[in-house]
C-alpha cells in the first residue's frame, strides 16, 4: 500500500467512476484499475462493486474502510509538508564548529563576511577540540568545522573518516604582550627576546589540537637554545589577556584578534618558526545548499598567510 494507491482509491470512491478518477489523478484508466485491484488484494477484500455503464459503488467493506483511507491520505500529506519544510529549513541553516583557543584563527571574520553576504542563511557556531569537532561532523551535529593542522601527517586517524577538506590559509606564530613590556616596541622580535618569560596557553584537557600546538612551540624555543616556561590556564580567554596586560606572561597566538584590550599588543615575530594550516572539514555526502554556498564563498580566501 502506498500513498498513490490510496489517493486513487479515494478518487474512485468520490467520483464513482474509474474513468473520472483516471482524469483526476492523471493516470491511464487501465493503471487506475490495476492499482485498485492491487490494493484490494493487499487488504484481502473488495472495496468497489463494478456496475453497468462504467459505474462504481463502494462495497460494505469499502464504506467501513473509507474513513481510515482518508486519515492515511491526510497523514501522508502532512508528512510531505513536514519533509518539504524540513528540507527548506536545512537549506537555510548552517552549524559550524570552531576550535577553542586564546584567539580565533580568522574564522569568525570569515563567517561574519559570509553571513552579511547571505542574510537568509542562519549560522550557529559551536566550540570544541579537534576530536569533538570531528565527532560532531560524523554525528551530523555540525555541517562544517574549522580544523588546524601543523603538518600533513598530523592526526592520521582523520584520514580514515569520510570527510572532505578545503584548504584556507596558513597562520604564523605571534605573541600577545603588555604594552608596557620591554619588547613591546621592538621592530622584529624573536623568541630569544622572550626566553625568560612565562608563556600562557589555554588548557583543554590535552584534547585535540592542544598537544600539537604546544609541542610546536616547545620545539621552536629549543631551536633557539632555551626551554620555555609554559603555564597552562583553565581560565577564560579574557582572564588570560588580563594576565598578559599585568605582565604575568605572554601568550603565543596564531591569529591577531579583531578586538583586543587596549593595554595588550600582538607582535609578529621576525622568524617564520612554524605554521598552522587552517582547513574546513565537512562530510563528503553532505549536499546541503547552505554548506555548498559557504564552501564556494570561502574558497576565494584560500592561500593567505596570516
């Protein structure tokens, strides 16, 4: 039994005619007859009596079943309406996962630009670690997620996932420090200039990108001949920059925040110690119009170095 069989049966019942029902449902009369016979076989009872001059009448069983067929037909129509509405809502909705950090990686500005250019698309952002964002993609919690890699070989387990990646831009190491810091006015500082400092990192319970980010920084400091003093913070980002302003440490960053405390500056280091590569991850089987629109928009910004 399917929706079309029921609609044909209801049309025959209403018009008391196979030929009129055929015109109303846009089927050949032979098709209408076959669909009715198939439905009657499935139900195990006759719904219609065929009379002279192509007239049709409901059987006693047909009279009893007619209200149920009408209810099923209405339920099918409501289901079709809900499916269409859900598809339309999905087409105009985008959930994007973003990595935790002391600063963004430029994705906030990119999302804002896209949202301004596409005001009908509703965007929701959520934060997480590398592992939680990937899990969110697989479970359809996110449509896309911004992920950061230190090398092509990092996170080899992600290559086993059914994800696609769009390359965006590379991020160079920067440091946030107090405006009163002795190095605040240096033109081209290097890590050596901060060898006696405390370096502040956010602690995310050793998940996702956190280990790789810190290890890259440690390796860069070792290349400069010193072991960095690293302090992991459980506090909020605003508290971390408050510590920077109070000269209780400096904060390694990948991206210059768009909004920053007036008593904090961000210095681009003279040496290109290492880079993080920002990518957008998404499910290969996701053909959402909003997602494809977003990917088409962000593609134009690929290849930058921040």
